[in-house]
């Protein structure tokens, strides 16, 4: 078997600066803000996180993840991001963990996006139909 190698300059990350995808602090801030905005207690969030993930998550975990003094030190496990987003009703957590150029949409925003895709496709088809009719009528 032959394995081809690509020049490093052709890799999608070649022009990205070292550390440019570091998002730990942004995720911590998003969790803190989402928790504060939700009005939910840390006990409730820990209980729901435990229930939804099947892992034992305590209030101490939540406190550790949200303590400003520990920002950048404590990692929030990636597999908890989706559950935290759903529990807290705040997509900023996933958005903070997403690389630049990628968007995270709420279900409502996703519906608007889907509608936009349908409208764009309808316009393309309309233009194509117009071109075909012009060929038919012009021939």
C-alpha cells in the first residue's frame, strides 16, 4: 500500500496561528453566563446533567467549572456541552467551543436557516426554468 503525503501548506490548518483554537476560557465564561441567565440552581443543573449524561456530576463540578479563580484550569468535558446547552437553554456554550467560521444555531434559528435554503433553491430553479422557457420559445 502506498501512502501519499500532502505538503503542510495544503492542510486546512496551515494558515492558522498556534493557539488560535483555544476556547477553554470562552467556554467557561459561556457556562457562567448561561447559568446566571437561566435562573436555575447549580444543584438542579448538576442533577439534570447527571441524569442526561449517565455520569455522576456534583454541584462541586459545576462550581469548579464556573469559578473565576479556576478559569482556564478546569476543563469542562466536551460530552457535557450538549447537555449543558439543552439544560440551560443557551447555545453560547456550543458556540464558544466551535472553531471560527462555524455557527451554532438554536432550533428556531435552524428553522429560519432551512427556510432560507429553500428560498435560495426556489430562486435557482426559477432562473433555470426561465432559461429553459427562453430556449423553448426562442427555438
